[in-house]
């Protein structure tokens, strides 16, 4: 038997509609407060790059985060989570296919899915999506069943069919029918291992809440440290132009574009009685004196 | 999840320009900054992009442009082949769509309910290329000319299955022979592969053994390529667990331990034949039998 599979890593070309983003902020690493995650709208801050040879074609992999300075303009640490978009719904039913009774699956109602996301539930479109489960009982402290997930391996519109089980009993199985608004999804793992034929893996219960997530890209967490100084700004103090006004003692440091970067007042503190100099002081000046423009000073 | 750490200096986004328009004279006649001026942004990071005069830069729609800190990142996707799927019949939607959705493609729409199979057909390309004249002998007559040369009879069906298919010469003149291989007998002109072998034009190549090879130059033309009614059908595809990662259909070989998913009958019997003592039950393959 020729068996095998292949795996690869490819540049993701996910649409921003299939992305979720959150961020948190802390002024320093020592902050003890709980992490507060705030949603970001990916369509406003995530821009895919286009192929330079064909501007209507996504380049793949390369995205630009455009972080608004109104939110990200403060010194400190921003953590940005970029992850596949989640769809929350409930399992309509768990059953088998009427023609393949060993094929188990979970059923979703397309009408319960937000309108803009219903196309994801069309036949075959959910393949590769991940299903995570919510606890059926509430108030247990944690609503999500942790460390449990299944992967959707196929999905088709399906219609429930009653099959007689004798003794006045009947059970429901599903047959594929495109006229239905129910979607039958096979998931993996869903079959028993050969050494324990009765150990059928949990795939969910009817009316159980689930989180369905695409796997179009691997989630990413960015830690962005916003700082006020770097090598460049420190170099201003060492190598850039400076002026010292002898009339009023204003000491000005310019950036490499000759714009005023910092201003200081230079003065001496003397003994009020003897006039003996005690200190030479350099004190930062927060009200900028615009007459110390470098180009104006040196333009003579 | 990937973790990426970046550092950005806010100074790069801080305004250090003082426009002349915000400079005023105070009561002492000294030039000072009018900090109440809407064009004064010195030492701040504006929420919208501004020019050197402190005016908002507008886009083509006359809207202010959000000032952003741009960071490039690269997103990747890990993937594995799921293996083969199993086709199942399904009941088509009773109301079929008459026109394709815009930019219809099967990945975006999947097997769209109500979409007839011809939505999935692709335009028929005409595939052409060059080949050797080895198929010419398939369409020759059993007769020979008086000089011992092959005879090609127009419309003589030399197919091995002449009831359904046609292989034979369509046209012969002084320069070339045009012939079809495996055309549908009822639609010869639109089916099969058409070859044209030129009688007086030769191609010289070197074969795999480094030897010179010469044949009559031949071109081929295939008409019915692409996805069409002959090679496309719609099914409900399901995934059987035992075929996860199996990328080819399983083929029966002489190996009795071939893994067919949930039931390895021969393997279990063979293992039992190795059990001689009760201890073997516990120790064999880590208690495989016991469990």
C-alpha cells in the first residue's frame, strides 16, 4: 500500500476577515495588574502586501500592522495577539451517516451562523477548521473545556432521516441533501483505536457550545516595546549640532534634521551673601524657545 | 504560536517641527510659541498625519489620514495532507442556480448548494505540441504498396475497439498525414488526439543512451482537455478516519499485516500464536494483548 503524507510551511494568504486581533498594554514589565485584552479591528490595522508584479494579487505572508498612534503612542509594552477568527455556535446534533453508520459527525445549523460567515459552512469549506468545546454546565469557573479539540475533515449539507430501531424506538441518521440548512461535519479523531474498539473519542454533544476556528495561519503574538530613546537619539547628544545662548543661558540640542530636540537652562547657583558660586545647573526647559532655531542662528 | 518581539522609538513619530505660523510676539516683543494654535504639535505624536505647517494631510476623499506606527510581520501556515476522501451520493438542491456567483471558484464556494456541475467546468484549452512519429504505424493499412511502403487509407478505422472509437487517417497529401487516435466514433472531429506527421520534415535528437535518433516531425493537438462533462462529477466528500494521511487509494498486497484502520485481524491472530505463557500476555508489546 502506498501511504504517506506530506507537510509544508507556506506563506499565509489569509483574508483579514478571517483574522482576530487583541492587544494589551502595560507601562512596564513589573506591572502586577491582570492582563486586559482589548479587541482591535483587523480590517483597520492589518494590511496584506500585494505582489509588485501584479498589484491585484496578494503577495503572501507579508502583512503590515498599522498601529494607530492614538492607541499605541505611549511608552510601555504592547502585546498584540493575531489569531484566526473564531465562530461560536452550538452543535445541533451528533449522529452518523445513514449510508455509513461508522462515520460519526457533528451537525451545525447554518441559520445560527452570522450571515457574513455562512459561506464558510458551504460544502467542503470547513475542512481543516478546528472545533473546541464549551462546558455544558455553567458556573464551573471555566467555560471552555481545556486541551480538547477536534479537526473538521469534511462538511456537507445533510438532512436528518429517522431509522427504525425496533421496540418502538427510532434514531436519527443523516443523508446528504443540498436542500438542507444543516451541515454534517466529520471530525478527527472520531473513531476508536484498534486496541480499544469501544473507546470512541468525544466529538461533542447536541446543544453543546463550540468554538470553530480556521487554521489559515499560525497565531502570532507580538510584544512591541515603545521607547523614548534609542541609539539614534543618544547620538543627538554626542554628535548632532548644539547651541548655547550666552545671553540667556539656553542650551539647545538639535536632532540630525536641525530641529530642536531638547532645550536646557544653564545657570549657576551662588551663595546669596558672598556671591560664591556653589553649583552649575543644567535644567531641562519644557517651554521651547523658538528663537533658537539652528538655521536662523547660523544664517548670518 | 510564534512570539515576536519588536522595539519602536516614539521619537520617530514625535513632531519636532515648529511652523512659523505658530510664532507670535508677546507683550515684551519677544518671539514665543502660540501653544493654543491648532497647528502646534511640537513634542507630541498627532493622531492624524500632518504636514510641516501643522495642517492635516487629506486623502483623495478629503478625509484625515490616521497616523500609524507601521510594523511588518510574516504570517505562515503549517499544513499536512489529509489524504484521500470518500465520495458519497447526495440529493441536489431542488432550486438550481442559473448563473455563477461573481468570481466563482470551487475553493471559495466549495460544493455550492444549487450549483450545477457545469459551474465547475473550465474553458477547453487546445493542447498542442511536438512528438515523434511512433503512432503513425497505428493507422497504417495492413496492405503494402508494390514498393513495400506502408499505405494510409483515409477514414479506415484501425482502432482496436472499432465499435466505439476511431483511430485512422483523416487526410493525406504529398507533405503530411493527418490522423486521429482514439476519437469517439460518433464525434471524430471534436474528440481524440489529432496528429500531423510531415513526410519530408525530420527531427534529429539524442536518446537516453546518447545515440542519434531521427523521426518524422509530428505535431499533436488535443481538443477536450480541462474539466468537462467527461471527467467531472459532484459528490459529497467525507473523510473516513482510517484514510487520514493516506494519499493514495490502498492497494492489496501480499503483506497480511497491512493496516486497514480499525481492524488488524491477521496481526492479532499472529500475535496470539506467539503467546506461550501467561507472562507473555503481560509482556508482549507492553501488554498489547492484555489491554
